[in-house]
C-alpha cells in the first residue's frame, strides 16, 4: 500500500497542476477514487468532532454509482454523502492558481451543488443528502469563502442536497471546514 501511494506521489510530482491536488494521491481507478472519497469524508468528520460537532459518524464507501459514501447521522440513520472537488478549471493545466472573486466563489460552489443535486437520488428516499466539497486552491481560505457566501442570505439553491460542507487544505494540524448554507424549499 505504501509503495502504491509513493508511486502515485512520484508520478504526480512530474506532472503540471491538474487538480487542487491535496487529495490527489491515489491511483485513478474506481477503487482508488472510492478510497480517497472515503478519506475526505472521514477527515471532515474528524474536523467536525474536534470542533465538538458529533453529527455524523461511521462513514463507509458505497459500492454504487451514487452516493460516494454513507455515514450515520446523530439518530443512527444512514445518510448518503457525495464528494466533489472545488477547483479553478480555468487555471488548469496551465499551472498557477489565481485569486477568486466573491462572485466566482459563489457561482462555482452553486455549480457544484447543482451538478451533484441532479445526480442525487429521489429526495423522498434520501432526504438528508450531504455534499462534501473539498479544495486545495491556495486563494480559498475559510474567511474569504465565508465572506463571499454571506452575500446569499437564504443560502445556495439545491434540489436534493440537505447539507453541504467545504473542506479546505490541511493546515495547523487540521482540515478547516465551513458548513454552507442551503436554501430550504418553500
């Protein structure tokens, strides 16, 4: 296992930036993708627990196309969890990251929520779908993202996603995260 990870890291070291690469250490097979998605969800749950928020636990990989993972909520009900990356595709693969405007932050988050909401199961069958966005964009910090998102008083629009979290790059011994406000249907 360690040799596989090391091999992946060495291959990535010689490649130009293709993703916000903090979680891009796995083999790009379906099994490797599932492993890293579960890792991302587990890191979010650890960060939440460190902040005293024990709302989810026991994440596990899904064997289906949807969702990416499952986790137990505080009521021990299994909820679907989708995982997606928030990345500046305009800067890829050219290389250098660039600052995002507040409107770009909101638009790109909304686009990811909308896309994943369209893939989600029937909301009646999975009323508590959770979306975990992760980013390694150097110009996206919890403070500037929170400020940009505060301009949406009712939150992001979503058809089937009940809760959404943005997990940032590892720093100072943890993965900071924000819960994104989701507009409640009328």
